[in-house]
């Protein structure tokens, strides 16, 4: 499927020589389709904030590898389901909220919070029809700190065993996870492949060139800015720029005083990033969702903690939006560069972009091989 020369061995060998994935992997619908089954339907995917599931009947919805999903708090705790009615496959729940039962808005088939079908109008006389044969399809739903994930793979290891260590690293930033509260969700989409967007997130080689405001707040010099790879997540740590505190350098675009003394940018395989900036407690959980090969739909769930005033929150959102707008210009241009397929391979600088290499290794291992 990936072409004559694209065995896993050859792709990995090319990567270790500094050659990136072929351009076609960013434009080909067959690759995007394979990513859904090989990556997204076998991984823990972020859906939303645990704080929105505090009370019985609270629910949140989202998508996992193109499949509509709902997570609900029932009497027995959190439960995840494919959010698709067993009747005509209309989506059952919308957005988030609280409900005593989950009723499909098409023909009023009604499921309890455990997913059992309780009512299907006019089904009484239907031969051979039994309500108990048509529950919502169950999926795994688990939490990592303040975040809720789902997995369509019943056999996957628990989310805590995959990503748990990232919570310890976040705690070292000065953020108290239990104090974080969800503030708002920002949404957007870009005309670029999801991998191109994440590869941009995964290096700060471009920061000094493309992000002047960001680089006034965060020390992006190669001897200060650190990269760490872990098995299923990676971490970038950028110290607060000292001149941002003393006022002797370029003025940072928001108030960087506060208990969080460093930036942390985490990537959780395959498509969640968690961004923390220096200042008062702030955390954004950003999801990068492919919609075919050349569109990425994303959202950012913003959380804030103690000491973050409305003015700080406004300036932090503006800061993140500015960086995202600068990044969008870059990745939009990269996508235009990839469409023509020339040059077919890019050339990495492994020392400056170790996390991009690690990401492409994971992509290759997931995509190439036996079905
Ligand atoms: Fe950037």
C-alpha cells in the first residue's frame, strides 16, 4: 500500500539518515484512511474535561477515529459509548450537558445511562424485536488527571499506564492539577495534514525565527530549551526568560510573574498536546483531528488555576492565539509544498528536531506492517 520502497526497515533507515516521510503521506486519502484504523482506532484519544462529568447524568461528546462517542457519568461511574443510535445510526447525544436518559433526537429511541435501550416507540408489535438486543456499543473511557480519554480498542492498556508519568512532570511546573478548572474551548481548522501541524508543534527550532512574542517570554536558546522522549509521550521544557522578569529585555506579551516558572509542551500519542506557559496556572489540552489528508480540525480546552485573573486569562488566550496564527502560516505553506511531491523527502537536523523524528518513527511503526 505504501509503494515499492516503503518497507518499515527502509523508511526507518531513511529516517535515521535524516530523511523525512515521503510527501505523499501528507496528501494521500489512502494513507489518511489507514491512519484511522492503524492509529486512531487503537489509541487513547482525548474527549474533554473531567470537571464536566461531576454529577450523575453529566455527559460529553466527541469523535474517536471518526466515530461519534459519548462519555456519561452513570450511577456506577464513567461509561463510554459509541454515540450512534442502533436504529438508523443518527447521533444520540449532542455537545455536553446533563440528562437522565440518552434519547435519540430522530425517532426517540431512548437509552439509560448504562447504554441499555429502554424505549423504542411502536416497537411493541415488531416481530422478533427485543429492546435488550440493541444497547449502545460500549467503549473504554478513562481519566488522566483532569482529562477524559476514550479508546475503541478493548484490549488497550489503561490510559494511566500509558501517559501517567506526564502528570508528575506537569506537577513540577508549579501547576496543582486538582486546582485547574475548565474555562473555555476554542475551535478551528487548517488546510494542512495533522502530522505536518504536530511536527511543527514538536520543535522550537523555528521559534526564534517565527515567534517573536513567544521568544520574549520563553528561553528558546538550544542550550536552555530541552526535549525529552518517553515511550508514548514527549516533552519540551522552556525556561522563563530571565529578561522577561527583570524588564531589561524585550517586553513579554503577558504577565509572566506567577508560580509557574517554565513552559511545558507535551505531546501524547497520537494527537493530543498539552501546553503550559510560565505565569499563573494555565493549561491547554489541544486536539489535532485529521479530516481527510489535507484538513485538520482542532480544539483547545483551556484550564486555569488559582491566581489567574480575568485579565491574565484574556492575555494568555491572546498569546496562544498569536502563536497559533503564526504556526498556521507555517504549516499552511508546508502543506502547499507537500502537495506537488517535490522534493519527495525533507531533510531533518536530528539534534534540533529530535521529537519530530520520534513522532515519524511512531507513525511508520504504526502504519507499515501486517494488518
Ligand atoms: Fe511554532
